[in-house]
């Protein structure tokens, strides 16, 4: 069984927090634009589907930068970092929905549009996996 040192664990937490903040920060900026400007014009589903490719591109760019900046060579470290970042992301999503919008955790997960919601859940998996999918330049 692989043992991770405290130093490595703290490094992984730091890197995953950076990854989360980069992607969540862009989403935090785009969210009000989507809700206030796009949704009234095209509806929730279309607005979410318009925003999704932008967020995927941000995820790819952030993961590439992360892998280069922190010299992440190990596939295991990349997977751990992606999964930790996903935990941060879900925690933030639930905190906003429950704390600011008064929704339950169940409501957050089950009230999504069937099409854009499915795309959203796939994008969450892509977010977690992206550090392991982008390649480190030689």
C-alpha cells in the first residue's frame, strides 16, 4: 500500500485548492452573467449549455498550468489532486445553494435540467480527471 507523507498531503491539498479556485473563480464570474443576462434570453438549459464549453476550456487550461507549474509527474498525484479539487468544488456548490439559496443538498442534485444537468455532472467528472488527462511537456 502506498503511503503518503504529511508533506505530500499538504502539497496535494494546496495544489488542489489552487486548481479549484482557478476554475471556481471563473465560474463565479460567469454565473451572474448567465443568470442575469443569458437565462432571460435563451432559458436555463441553453444558458447552461452555452456556459459549459467555456468552463471546460477553463478546466483544461487550469489543469495544464497546474501540471506544469507544480511539476506533477505522477498519475496518482494528478488523480488525487483532481479528486480533492472536486471535493472543494462540490463543497462550494452545496454551500452556495444551501446557504444562499436555501436549497437542500438533495434539491441541488435532483432539480437540474435532465440535459444540461447531465452535461454538468459529466463536466464534474472531467474536472476531477483533467489533471491526469493533460500531458506534461518535456
